[in-house]
C-alpha cells in the first residue's frame, strides 16, 4: 500500500508538470528513482522476514536501491519458485498502473481545461 501511494504521488506530480508544459527537474526524477528503490528495499526486507529468511545477502539493499526493476522480480522468484509469478504480476501492475494513471490524469485535465 505504501509503494502504491508513493507511485500515485509521483504520477500526480508528473501530471502537474506535464500540464504546465514543463518537464520535471532531474533532481525530482533522481529522488523518484531512489525513493522507489528504498520502498522496494523495505518491501523485500519485510517479505524476507515474513518468509523466514534471517538475513539478506551482502549488499542486497544497495542492489535493490540501484537496480530495483531487476532485483525485486528476482527476489520473488528466488524465494517462491514458480509461485513468484503472483507477486511479480502485482509488482508489474502497480508500477505500470501508476504510469497509466499519469496518462489518464493528464488526458482528463486536458479535456477539462480545453474550451469546448
């Protein structure tokens, strides 16, 4: 839920920038990437604890922050085997859903703003 809320916030900010005709600053995109990585690292750490793993491999947290689009799905399949498809699909749907939401908010706002 925390990850979805954060991604919704990012979608809203990106939509507001797009509506104003500007691109988000590079610092915002960097913080969005690192913030997503930190949240996914927290998600994986909590998930590992719930599945009975005592510790993470060395530097796994840094790997998650830097390469979370690859490391999070790897974690799902490494800890669950074939059953890793379910959390992987949720991961993909939440992530892609945030971008679809951005586009829908932009189109809706454009429709409302445009004179008829």
